[in-house]
C-alpha cells in the first residue's frame, strides 16, 4: 500500500513553492511525522512531514521544481520497513559481509551515491558550467555546497555571451568580454528575492509615494533606557531596545491620523481601527517583515517581547505564514546598518512606512544655546492618494513628540 506525500496548504495568497531539498532519498526508511522535505515559498520555508511510516519508494518532485498546493511530492511504501523505523536499516545490511568479497563492492556503492548538491550549488553549477563530479563536497556525506563552488574557476564560454544566451534567459545587459565573464558569478534569484523585487516595484508603480522628514532628539529615550534597562531585562527577560518606544509612538500617532493606517481597496478606503505593526528584519535570505499584532493594546514590555520572539524566528528561518500577514503599518530601521537618511518604499497595500536612522551627536539649538544632542532623522513615506501632506507631517510630529517626551506614552497624555 502506498501513502502519498503531497504539498500542504501554503497559506493565504501563496499559490506555489519550490522544492528546496529532500532530507531522505528513495529507499530510505521514514517514520511518521518525520521531516522528509523542505519547501521554499515567496514568504517562508516550510517543512513537509511523512504522513506514515515505511520506506520512501519514490520522489516525484525533484529539488528545484515548482509545485502547487496538493501536488504529489513522493510516495511511501507501507509495510516494507520494520516497526522501529529507520534504525533497523543498518542490521538489514548485515548479510552482505557473509561473502569475503562483499565488503569491497559495498563501500564503492555507497560512494557512488553521494548526497545530491544543495539547491544553491546546483544552480551555480548549471549557470556556470561546472562539472560537479570533480568537486569535493564539504557538506554532510560529501554534499557539494555553495561555498565549494565559489572557489572553483569559472570556465570561459566557448561563444560570445550574445550568442550563447539560452532562450529562456534573454540578455538584459550589454555583452561582456570573455575575461570579465570568467570572473563573474551568475546566481538565480531566490523565490523570496524575486517576490521582494516584484512587490517593491509594484508599490512604486501603483502608489503615489511621497516622503516627509523630521528629526528627533533621543536624549530622553536614551536616558530612560539607561536608567531601567537592567531592571527591565531582569523582570521581563528581554533587553530594552528602542524599537518598543517607536512602535508605541507610532500606534499613538495612528490613532490620531487614521489615514496613515488605511489602504485602498478598489474604489474604497479601508480604515483599520487596530494596529498590526510590521517590523522589517534582514535575514540571510532577504528582507522579511514579521507583524506585531494589536500593538496598540500592548505595553512597551509586551512589544519588546514580541519583537524579540519574531526576530529569533526570522533568523532561524522558522517564521510561519501567519507571522508575515495582516500588517497595517511598517517600521524599518536602517540605522542599525549606519544609514543616516533614506526614503523607504511602501509595503503594499499599506499607506505608510516609517524609516528610522542612525543616532548621531549633532549640535542643535536648545533654549537659545548650542548643545550636542543625540539626534535621529525620521522619514515617513506615504501614499498621497490617501494621506494628505498635512496628515503626513502631523503624524511625524506626533511621533517626534512622543519620543522626546516618553513619559507621555506611559501616562497616556
């Protein structure tokens, strides 16, 4: 009896995925609920578990193939594996050494079936014309990884690029010399990066984007954080950062300026009477925006805990579809990378995004005197179709006021 392994439901608005890798090979024993494959969607990475115990009889969808929800990935043959699962697989091979000559062919047989290259390595090899049979893999069981190929010399193309271009990948740039081509690396964009590129360009093409700027004196927030950060971490188990204050300040401003928290749906404007704040996080695979839900009902401590948990899931690649959906407003912190000023792009269909930047000591006028203060530039990009200039400026001023007087957020003033 065969049990089918099929693509699970991928989540709202996700219609396809790419088979990232198989953890099992055809003929391997698997246990029920054991992870057998990994799927990459345009938002998150999903694990596929075995629906039953048995032997992986067939892999239908190979690594790198695009699949849709419900598509057949592979099949498990039941009744062909011992009840203990994969463990008895080793004793089953014991009869082979009975013959004196058996050990010698067995060892080469295992080496002739190494782990397949990682998806990234396979793509690099395909695009660069590298023969994987001559590459020593540094991964588990000799698997060839991306790093193993980066050090490999790239063979120069036999024909000029303009002639050798494959039909499915038309040239979008001017041809380069053979010398330059041999020193280039062509890597196919990941599904996540393609989605980021498409969504950002759609936002530019659709929204009437405009950016307004202001600056905030971070003296009060820094002083408050320095006074209570040790006590805060001891009580709540997370570090007290700046993002909690910014999320809280934005929630207060969104209550006063609801247009920044709205979106266009056809001929209607949908106003959200709740604040699901997206916090942009950079990962190895690209930018993701996990959402802190109902942030307007949360304290600074609760916000920091939520951001900490989502950030860890993002770095570990464990974000679920639900963690990335439903945001009504986004905050992006380029300051952690040293950015002094930027104009963030809207996270469609949202109508506003706040850009935080580097805190830098600058001379400013305070009560008629020049003082050195820790200042930060703030940038609000907004959709001018919904948000008027007055509303955008007022929103940013309210954020500035809350941050320069953090006690107002605590006292709800």
